[in-house]
């Protein structure tokens, strides 16, 4: 019997294969990191009869969640500057703090904290955008997460790079170093239309095509961003991005709060993916994104948390529930964004946006065993008539008991509530967080 061969026996399997089905009393068979079969628990094949069994009889089993827009190392700035609108928050608080503190060690330590938080909440893959990407990769590798790394490009100098060309050079060097790593993938990440020039966008577009990389950028997050574009360029940001070749089937645009109907249709025609970040949008008072209209237009919409400095949680359960509830109010329709659609946004839709839908995002034979088990027998979760509904409207990240990435158990919560990470001690994480807090507070005060 190999440790790489095991059977998970949950109460429910939620495949997320597009059929909106719930499989009760089924088992998922995992071998060498991949799903090899989904069968009724009383029909385990003879060849797997001696495999180890993981009892999840009180749980729902579903694909690992995918965080489609994150700035993981900003976990070290969680709560640093709350209750400000986006541009004052950036200009007066976050960018000055980053000039003071951002370094390889800051990014590594913040990303390690973020990976632990995401794993404990059932997130197995994240789409990141930040400086010193190699440090984020090192943290992701240690935690065992799957990471899609955005290679940041801006026009102004930071502690990471001085010019747009230097950002591009450093990013492509990291991509070349890790391009053969099965758990790491890449996009260029021109930060936003208000921080990147047309010439740089065009350069990135050419390189992205040559290297077969996607694009990850912020778009239409605030009204101020749109007005700035109209004043400076005479067009709205989405029109500008279209003109410089940034919009296509490998493009992920974060936020999209202030997209008009014609723009939604344009993005859908181009095959663009939208990363919806409802909690961050609310906290920064950016607005409510037209997600129901985006889905009707044919856009693929995934869910992101943004960074912990503006959310302040990397919690896709909260994002799912908020996305569903906001859409119902904004659309004046209780049937907008039903629970299954919200789950799709957190799983298979995110996989499609990253071009990873053949590997992750659903429970199907042949895919990677990125899986999570969620306990649904707590008093606060009973009775349970529909596990899909419960996962969106009732469950929270504290009910995630197991998180597997490629068949490796990277996180487990005991019945007593103790969190255990593979390869990371919780006391080490606490120490990292407190050390950085003391450093930053000493200057802040």
C-alpha cells in the first residue's frame, strides 16, 4: 500500500463539473496526486480495496477553491490603514509603507502567512500580483500551494525595480527559472491603466504573446480611475486596454466595478475573465460590480479576495456569500447568482481564467487531487437540506477540515479545532507576524 493511494469517503461529493449534481455516499479515489475514480462507497474496485481511507462521513468534498486576485504578502499590512477610499489609501498610506518595508523577506514572510490563511480556508490556488515574485514562489512551495504569479510592471520606482523595463526583465528572469515547475504558472501583471503607459502595455503584449503568458491587471475599480483616464487619454480605461492589446482570452481583469453594459459585452467578445472582489470593493467604497450582467453577457467570472490590507480576510467563503447577496440586491432579482453559480465562481471559473481547467477546478477523473473537506454537521449547520446551498449561505472557513493539493494533505483541522499545516509550525507563523508588527508599529507610532 502506497501513501500516495487513498480513498476519501465524504457524506457528499460536489463535483463542480457543470452538471449541478450532488453525489451522496460516494468515494473519491486518489493515486499519485490525481483523481482516478469517483464511485459509490459500496462499489470500491478490488484493485483499491487495500488503500487507506479518509473518513469524511460528516463532510462535503469539493474542489479546492481558487483565489483569482490576491496580493498575498500584504498580509503583513492587514489593518494597517483602514476606512479610506482607494486612492487616498494607496497614496497616503500603502505606497509609503511599501517604500519603507517591502523587501524579499517582507514578501516571503507575508506570503507564507497568506498561504497558511488560504489553506486553512480551503484555497489551493491563488493568482498573485506583487513585488519580488520569487519570494512569493518560495513561500508557496513551502506551504504546498499552487500559485499563478503575476509579474508586476509599473512606471514608477519601488524597492523592487526602478523602471518598467527593469520590472519586465526581473519578471521574465523569475519566469525562466520556474517555467518547468508544474505548480507554478505566470502572467504579466501591468498594475493598472493609471500606473502603466501605452508603450509599456504594448511591450508587455508582445512579450506575453512570445512567451505564451496571460495578463493580470486592475480595471475600472473606481470612478476616479475612469475620470483620470478620460482627462488624460480621452477614453475610458477599457477602450485604452483594447487599443494596446491587453484584452484577450488569457486576460484576467480585477474588480470591474464600473463597467457599462457595452463594455461587458466587449470583454465577453474578447474572451476576458473578470476577478470579482466584492468585500474589498465594499470596504474601499469602490462600488458594487455588475456581476449578474457580466454573467449574462457571457463573461467568465471568478472570485478574488484582493489583499488582506484592503479586505481584511483572504476568505473565499465570505466572498461567495457576499457576491451572491450583493448580486440579488443590485439586480433586484433573488434568483441572481444562485449558490451553485457562486461555487462555480470560486472553483471551476477561476481555473478557466488561469487556463488550468484541465488540471483543477472540479472533481473529475484525471484531474489533480486539489480537494477540500468541509464539515456540515455542526449545530450551526443543521439541518442541512441542500449541501450546495449550505456551502455558500451557511458554511465558513472554520469548517474546512482537510485541504489537499495534488493529493498531499497540506492542512488539517482536528475535531478539537487545532490547525496543523504540513511543513509549517503555527508558532513560527505567529512569531513572523508579531516580529513584523513590532517593526512597523515602531515607525508608525
